[in-house]
C-alpha cells in the first residue's frame, strides 16, 4: 500500500493510465539523403495536420466552437507554405534531420513573434511552439495522452496535473487521480473535488511502481493507493465505495434544512466555485450562496484574456442562478501556482511571495483590473454580488481597489449603466500581515473571508504544494488557530460578516472550533455542503466553548488534532 495525501474523498477503482508530458530531446544529425528526409518531414506534417483536425472537431463537439478556434489556427500555421518551405530548405541546405530543422525554423519564428511584445503575437509564439512539438512527437513516435477522451474506468497517474489539464477531464470516464506532486490545496486537487473524482496527491515515486493498465484502488479520504490488489482486498474496497455512495445519499435529507446549531445560532454554508457551470452543483447540494468564485479559472485554458463582455456574462449567469443569494466573486488571483501564459508573467524567484493577485492587478489596472471590475459592477445589477480582493497585506491595497471601484462607478453613471451602488467590497484574510491588523481592516472593509490555504502557508512559512515540508502545513497548528480566532473576533467586534473559504471550512475537526469562535459563513466545495450542515446542526455553540478553550491550550499540532479527532468521534 502506498500512502500519499487524500485530496478528494471517495474510493476510486480502475485501470492506470500514465499521463506524462515527456521532454523531447532534439539532436542535430547529419543526413545523407535530404530528399528522403523531406519526405519524412512531409509525412509528419500530414499526420500532425490530421491529429489537429481530429482534436479540433472533438473539442468543437464537446466544448464549443470558440474553443476549437485555437486548434484551427494551428492547422493554418501547419499549412503555411512559407513555414513549410523554410523547413524543407533547411533540411536540404544544412543536411540536417527533420526534427532539428523544425526546431530551428519554428523556434526562430516563435522567438520573433515573442519579441514583438503584444499579446496576439505572444500567442502566435505559443502556437508556433505547440505545432513544433506536435510534429516532432510524430517524428519521434512519442504519443501524448488525450486527457479528454480516456477510456471509462481510468485512474490517471501523473507526476502532476495542471489545473487546465484537470479541468479537461471527463468525470464520467475517470474514476480516480493519483499524482506524485501537489497538496490538498493545490488547484488540481481543488478541481478534483469540484469534479467529485477521488484523488490522492503527494505520492512520490508512484510512477516507478505503476504501469499502464495496472488495476488500481485509491482511497481519497485516507490518501492510500493499492496496485493490483488481491481479490478479497478489491472486494473490501468495492464495499467501501458502496458505503461512501450510500452516506452521500443519506445526506440528501439535509437539503432544504437550515444551517443552524442546537442553540439556534444560524450560519451559512455556501460554495466555492471556479466556473459559472459549477452553480449547478451548488444548487444540487443546496448551497446558501457562493462564498468564493475563483475567477482565475475563467482566464485559464485559453489563449487570450476574457473580454469585459465575456466576464460580465459569466458573473451575471452565477448571480441570476443564485437568485438573490450572496455571490462572493474574488478578483483575479494569479501567480503562485496559477500561471496564465498569455499574461506575460515572468517566473518569479519566489512565486508565492511575488508579483501576484491584487499586486499584479493593481499594476495592470488598464488591461486587467478595470475590465474585470467593470464586468463585476455591471453584473451586480442582476443579483447579490459582492467583490472580494485576494492576498491583501496592507490597507493601502484595499483603498486603491476601492478608489478604482468608485472611479468605475462614476463611469457607469455617466454611461447610464445599472449596478448595485451599495455593493460590498471585502477582503480575503490569508496573509500573516492581514491577520495581524485584522482589527484595522475590520473598521474599513465590508467583510472578511479567511483563506486558510494561504493563511497556513504564510503563517507557517511552508509552501502549500511542497510535500517535503507538508508535515508543517496544518490549520490545527496553534499559531494558525490563534490567527483564525483573532480574525473572527476582530470581525465580530466590528460587526462585519466573517466567512472562511479555505479548505479548513469543511474539515469536520475544524467546524466545531469555527462555530465556537463565531464564524458566520462556511464556504466549501459543493459536495461537502451537506455533511457540514449535518455537523453544524448537531452542536450547541455554548457547549463548544469549552472544547475550543481546551483545543487552544495545547502547544502542538498533534495534540490539537488528537483532541479534536477524539471529540468528533464521540
Ligand atoms: C485560500 O488561500 O484559502 C483560498 C481560498 O484561496 P486559494 O486556495 O484560491 O489560494
Ligand atoms: Mg488564497
């Protein structure tokens, strides 16, 4: 049995498909017969064209015409006579192998496009590199896995999955995900939970122990993986899967029930989403609103920024679907582990401490922040939208965003466009700095939402995705707990709403503590909502005070965790 980190609950049973993006090694070779090599190149060109056409057709059918446009652009590049002619000349004149000629010519073009600076040309550069790799893969016989059309019953095994790869997965065919890297709060893990696919991450070395087609069983709650288990063990896990699905069914009785404690304290259990389509799940699991819409997903998996109009449509759709219930939309939080190639962000030496989130947005007001804030304000006329700013560390950042929001409001007034003039503007409290001055923030902002994923990272100085130091990453660490308690207390004293949208909000061992501290809103993956509601209805906040005091008295993470584990199992 292999042990990693459980990242998405449930039992996954299926056959391994190893998803690997191999680095291509392109060597220069001198060839004797250039004409024959040109024929080899032409064959690869034709095959690449066929592959791209098939991919484009599939994407158009599955996702939409707009998404398929990117691939149609690739087909045009592949059929450009100038490019093809230059590669052939290179083979002929330099007497080099086709792979190398493609490398030389395509890289030359890609670099040229990239140096032109504007976004469209950057994209051309990316496209050029893409078709280069595709042709070289054909020549070298390297197959890439098409993640969208894996066979039914697949368990994906990979070094790591990017968020956009995870988003491309078809949940009907994928029964589990196992990765060597990542953590519970990495974005691919969050997406796996949104797709309700059991997942185990941070399982280093698993690729050396699994081959394509192996029977795999994974437990996304325990974080364990079995390779080719014996029949009785397999049966045991099949039963476990049944039990998991049965519990899921039983929780349905909490649909339509209020989230209220035994002593009558009413809280809200709301949802984290990444795309407008996710509201279907929020409604299915009876979320009382949206506590976090991670808008960066609208910007991912595409070649250029979504326009103000596209964003407006996305935000409006969620606001309308939630029908007056609160919808907290977080402005763009990129950087860190969330890269967007066309944004022209350079790799930071220290991405989690660098140029990201609100820092980046305030630096790119005109092309990035304004269109997003305008779209949000316009959409606010259609529902109960609140705007939330990520990664705030100082009050000046909040004031700058607020000033920008007011500027845009004046603009909209002039244009006669409707919006909610009293829209709430709140912050994520997810840095040590924001936590330490939570009392100051609470006097100025409209609401808090505690981002424990980052708060833990920045409080403990531990990269949330680094499995080598993950033993330090716990929201039950006394330092993190004190921070959480303090943030909630400051908000309650100032009379503003305080929620939590980090993963800790749905942790059964954390919920009793959060109730005792006075948290107003719990935001989580839609599939976790009913279990959280069930827990909330079982407690009385008065009884929980004692539990919280005891939990806060321990010196170590282990003591707190053991105490809470025991408490909830009673
Ligand atoms: C957090 O940091 O807790 C959070 C909710 O934001 P994200 O996971 O997107 O960084
Ligand atoms: Mg965060």
